[in-house]
């Protein structure tokens, strides 16, 4: 591809993907939804910018005025990431001084108009930048008439956004302007865990047919080299570098190397964890702990146990998180005060009706003849638009007596889960998670986290609210299970330790009333 500069004029801009053949294949595909995954520095974002422009230029001229009309949405998870990365990349390729000014008032829009010249049709391309941390942007996104869309860093967004967008693309230009010649959704992403929706569709359940999904994976940026194959004499001088207890070398097949500074990956890997390297530099499917864990008290060495047998003498507390990706956690509080986390139910892309059926089946299969205390997010008292009933009413109608906790305040839920992690009972932690609860373990171990927003004076600063992702739903269900199960009583006493009587009164509620 061309080097980044500010001389990419409409008449001189050319793309050369000879050093990135995977991107070239990605751009040549006609699949309705296309995904591109690769390591950092591989040119994914520039490839997607180029594809948006290519789709715009591929439209048929309108029979009305000979103009090629198109409209695209470019989507990122948050406004800061949208402005500092996505929009920045777009404008490096298509700078305002040549391609027209950006309207920065919400929604951010770059409306590019090129007049007809030298026998070529004119172009009218509207590009709308949206972030999904703003409810207004989400509503805007799902109401637009679009030619196509680009989801930047798709791993950070729920699959429901792609599914919703699939109904919005291909609707512009209108029939009076000839209709769209080419349309669809493109995705780019760094790698992710193997329980992510992207992995499921890319590796296991590729949608086929007229509106097929196709996925492209770029070569690794680095190769791990066994110690036995590393030269003993000055390996660093021969292109080997040591990081996270292992030896690495830049992959000669890595894409976009000619546009990267010398020693790019060597510099990048310094001070990084092994999981980080495998995710961002190798491009492997892996779990990466990022940011600050919501439950930093969780110790996987001592709090993960063998499969725990439920005790029929004690009720099973079930915590529920609703929404588009509902989840459930099954837990028992033992007589000595220790919590046993026995079972989990994690779902994707299902509605309330199917979730309730699955939940009922899990209860009957794993806990026959047990008594249950079922707790859920108070937001479940809001009326569902499809079933015209609340989540709790729907549960009760299906024989599951469920109650909302008195609050869905995040701090309260976090503390309810943290308290048993901080106490010892008979020399062991006050919380043990069955090893079969793999999704909850990932959530507790940092999958559910606070995003780092800046560094200054050696101090790391994080957002006040955690990132909503695939790990947050099971984490919230865990919080509701322990909150409903009585851990609020401990919170009241802890608040009093700090002399905050007002806070103690706020938290002094009786969830069993």
C-alpha cells in the first residue's frame, strides 16, 4: 500500500497491496460479510479504508445525473477509540485538505464529492462515524439507509450489531439512483479468545448461501523460536529477540513489513506478557488480560477447584443477567460461609424465551429436586417489546420463581462478589469456582475489566465503569447470585469501617423481604 502522507489526492491516490496479499484477497471477495484478522501493523485498517473507497467507486452512475452515490457507516466501540484511531487512520489516507472537510458535530461525517472529469462519473460518498458507547449513535446506526459498513476492531462489539446492520446495508442508493451495485459489511480485528462469536463464525459455523460470510487471516507478525534453534553467539545481532521468557523473530511472511519501521516488532514486544504477544503480534486466538480486573481479588491458583458436587440440603442460588446475551451462575453458600460456584449457563444470540427454556433444562438436569433462590438484574422488570411482559413475569410463568435484587448498582455487585474472595475459612478462600465454569473463570480473571485510559507520573488510570463485552454478562450474573445470596450483609459492616454511615444506610437493604 502507499506510504502514509498528505498528498493522497483524488487524482494521485493509488493502492498497492503487493506486500499484503491477504488484504488483496479480502478486497477481491464478493461475500456479503467479510472479516479480516491479523497482528498489529499488518495494514488491516488501511485495507478497510481502501475497500470503502473501492465500493464507493464501484457503484453505477445514477440515471438521473450520472453521479455514483454511496453511504457508509464506520463503527467503533467507544468515542475515544473512534476519534483517536479509526478517524485518524481514515484521514491519513483521505485528508481533509484534498477530500473535503469533516463535520465533527455528532454524528461525525465525512461527505466526499468528486466532480465528473476525463469521462469518469462524479462521486458522492457519505461516510458516518459512530461509536457504540452512545445510545444515540446505536439508534442512529440501526435506522440508517446504507450502502455498506465497516466494523473496526470487531472483537470489541457484540455480534448483534453486525446482525442489525445486515438489515441496513444494500438500501442506498435508492432505486431512482440505480440501487447499489456492491454492498455489504466488512470487519477487521486483532485476535480474540476461542469462545468469541468471531471465532465461532470464522472457524466453526461459517454462514453460507447468497449472503455468505468469509474470513481472512493474515500471517503472524512474529515467530516463536525454540531455545534449541537460537544461535548461541550474539542472537540479537542475527535478528532474534527475547521477550516474556521466549525467543522471537520477525516472520518474513508478515504482511506490510515494507511500510513498518525497522525493528517494529522487536520494539513492540518489549515488556509485554506472553498472552499479549500471542494475540497482537502472532495473531493467534488467545485470552488476554487487559486493563484492571473487576475482581482483582480473584486468585486462580487457590480459588479454582475440581468439579464441585452440589449438596441437596442447601438451596442453589442462581444469578441472572438479561439482555441479548443472557447468562446464569449457579452457586451454593455452605454452612461455614464458603461459596461454591457450581455451574454456569452462557448464551449468545438468543432471546428471552429460548434462554428461559435452557435455564429450566439446566436446573432439572444438574439440580433435580433442589430448592432454588433465583435473583436477577432489576432491569428485568422492564417490559419486553416482543413478549409484552417483563423477564421476571416470563420466568415465573414458566415455573421459575425469580426476584430482582434491590439494586443493579455496579459497585454494590462488585463488592458482593469480592467479599468472599477476601476471607479465609478453615485456611481456604471463601469462594471456590468449579473448573468447569470456564467462562466465569475468564471473566473473574480479567476478561471483565476496567479499561486503561491514560498513564501519567507512573500512575495507571482506569475508567469508572467496566467494559461491556462477552465476559461482562457472566460476571454480572455472578454478582447478582452473591448479592441475592446475602453478601450485602458483609458490605454494610465494611462501609461502617470507613465511617461512612450514609453509605451504610444505602446498602442496608433486605433482599429477602
